[in-house]
């Protein structure tokens, strides 16, 4: 008994076993810095048993316990306690709480190693908590979306103090600015732009740790589009209106002296007739906007007629059908009544400013195409007319011309052998382009060629290519006008 007591005292004093070995100790190492933990950050912790060699330490049982955190090891996703053989390392995700966390590990024997020492070690980990940023406030009232009237009046923007925050970073819509710092600033808006105000809070002792909040700013009226309402046709007096937001002013004007318009009321008075544009200039707190409206003032106008979209030929062909078009301003085409008529013509269809016309009558007569236009303001003082001579254009019963189109020569064949004494001394070919005689065929020359008495030949090889009219005379009177094409 005396010797046993001495050995026990020596062991307690030296911390060594009977054979001079130190007692086994359990230590915990941190993967990063054990002095603090980042909220929501994941850290690794490892347990080691020193001065123990009776069996591999991996065969010992390890029990891990955590507060204000979650263990993410060995298939565990949110455990606060796990126990198992060989679990020497755990990963812990710390909660975002304004408190300390603890991690504790305990070792004990297992079926594989009954000599494992019973030890435990615990660490207190300060969690560097950062509070959440609350709703952004405008002049003391919190909003997630805020309608701000157009203008540059300053507003006070703030958030409640964030726990442990040392810095606040603000961002504003384009062309906005602010003064001040911290959780309260004075904001100077642009006139009419909106966007998002964003603030993030951070603490200087933890890199990358932030919380944030947003507020969307809308500017009512900034997307305003003006539109003028009123008649497209001004006969005498009419008032025009434009949609406008409250707090705006309107100024009216016109681009022509054919009307007068009151700059304040939009009441327009006709002076003469024609096309005009009225303009509304709307000034709002957001900006100045312009709306235009094209109108027609008074009775319609007409400048002329077209033949199949082009100018009229010198003569028109009996029996042909063409599209006659009234040349009127686009502004009145849909609000005008067109009355088509004529002599030696048939109006097959009236499509408004376009009519389908068929030419009738006889050679030597004239055809007339006339159109009169009117609208609800009145009738145009006059009309548009075209007069043209009628031709059989190579047909008829008196003569035939061939080939037509012609290239080098043109044959004129009469239905019967006319008495040459009844004919003039020549047959003339007129240019449609220049309205003059370009070729004359003398009958004596034709007779010298011993042609049949009812055939005359014209050499047209050297004439410019184009459209011509052949005039056939009997007793010095034109009895036939034939349209000929040279190509």
C-alpha cells in the first residue's frame, strides 16, 4: 500500500503514465480561423487524439454537438448532433444569428477499440452576425414600389439601422444623385426617369458579408403619348381636343393660313381650302410633348386626270378600256365624292378617284372624260376634263396596216381599189411624241413600184422607234387615223 500510493501521486503530478508516457489528449483544429465564424458560411473542424497508440484513433467513437449551426457531414444536412466511429472531421454551417456558436466533440470506446480514451473538448465560436436590411423608406414611410411625381424635388430616403452594420452602399436610377451617408440620405431625382433604388449593408470585419433591399420608382406621366381627337374635315368651325395629364398646359397651332386656330381652346375656323396640319404642344411636369393631326379644310381640289397612271396620249382608241385617275391630295381621297361622266365614253365602274372608262364613237370624233369632286363642305368650283380624238388604232373597215408593230416597212391596204384621183397626193405619218409629220408617202412613187391599186408601202426603217399615227385622206378629208408602233 505504501508503494502504490507513491506511484499514484507521481502520475497525478507529472501527467504521465506509470511507464513515462503522457496521458492521451483530445484537441480540435479549425479549418480557417477559430476566432469567428461567418454567418451562413461553412467551416471544417477536426478532432485528434494525441499520445494514444493502443489502436488507430480512427477506430474510436466520435460524438459531435453544435449550437447555432448545422452539421453537414456523413449524409447529414441539418443535424445538431451526430455520433459514429471514425468521424474525425465535420463541416458546420453557422446560422445568421446575433450570438455565439459552440462546437463540441467527445471520444469514447468502440467495438473495434475498447481502449479509446474518454475525452471531450469544446470551442466557442463568435458568429459575426449582420442584420437584414428592412424596407426602404421615402420621407419616413416604407415602400417596395413608389410613385414619384415628375420633377426634381428632393426626397429623404432611409432604412432602419441594421444590426452590426458599419457601411451602407446606395445606388440610384440614371441621372439621379444624393448627398449624405449611412442609412439616411437626401436624394435628388431626375425630372422624369424612374428605376430602382438599392441599398446594401455590410460590416467591415467580414469580407463579402452583405444584406440588401430594393425599391422600384415609377414616374406617373413619363410614358404619356398625346393624341388629337377631332374631325379630319374642317368645313367651317370645329374644336379639337388632346388627351393630357393633370397639371399640364396645351398650346395649339397650325402650319397653314387656310385656317385659324385658337392657341388656348383648340377651336379652328376655315379660311380657304387645302391640306393643313394642326399641332398640340403639351407641357407636363415630366416633359414637353407634341401631337400632330393632318386635316382637309373646305371643299376638295383636283389638279388633273391620268390615263392608266400616266399622261394622256394625243389620240385614244375606239373600243379600248382604261383606268382614269383623278389627281387629288391623299388627305381627301377617302372623304370625297367623285362624279365621272363624258362624251363618247361609257363609265364601267366608279371606284372613287379611279374610274374604268371605255371609249366609243367614230373616227374623227372627240372623246371627253370629266370628273367633278365634292365633300360634305361643298363642291369644287369646276371640274377636270380631258378631250382626245378617237382613232381605230389599226382596225376599222377602211384600211388595214401591217405589220404592226413594224420594223422597216409598213403596208397600208385598202378594202377595195379606190380611185386614186379621189385621194390626196400623200399619206402622212405623225409622231405621237412630237405631234408633227415625220414621214410622207407619195402615191406616184407607190404606183411606180407597180403595187396593187389598193396597197401603199411606207419605208420606216430610219424613223426613231416609238408610237405614230397614220392619217389617211379621201378628198383631202381625214377618213382614218391608225395608231402604229415601230420597234
